[in-house]
């Protein structure tokens, strides 16, 4: 599954949470307006979920994973040279071998 860039995902999560944050001293959750509904939908689509709570959980896991350092891959083993005419450096102009 494709996931949005972490910066984009972070912006979506932050904006959604700001819109639904508990309001004032009563602690009541603000009623989602159209923008909050649009953000919830976008988060669900972006994370492959159907519930905004699960979308937020998955987004947070993805963002946490994006902050971890990337482990470099081991270098690939050397490969044997390709035979002439099989797509090596000798092939030119649409794959025709250079005959000199």
C-alpha cells in the first residue's frame, strides 16, 4: 500500500486533531465540521482504513517508523560481465550491437 510522505501525513494528523480538540473548559469534543470530515476521509484513504481512529493509529505508527534511522543495505555481490549483445555497455541505438 502506498503511504503519503511523512510531512504530508503529519500535516493531516495535526490539522485534524486541532479541529476536533476538546473545546474550552467543558472538555467537550468539538462537533466535526466539513473540513474535519474531509480530513478524516483523507486520513482513512491515505492509511487504507475505514475508521478515523484506526487511521490516526496507523498514521502515528507510520510517522514513528519514519523517524527511525534507516539501516544501510549491504553492498550487492559483484556480478559477472554480460555477454556481448545482451544489453551490456556494447548495445547502442535501440539494442543493436556496435560492430565497429
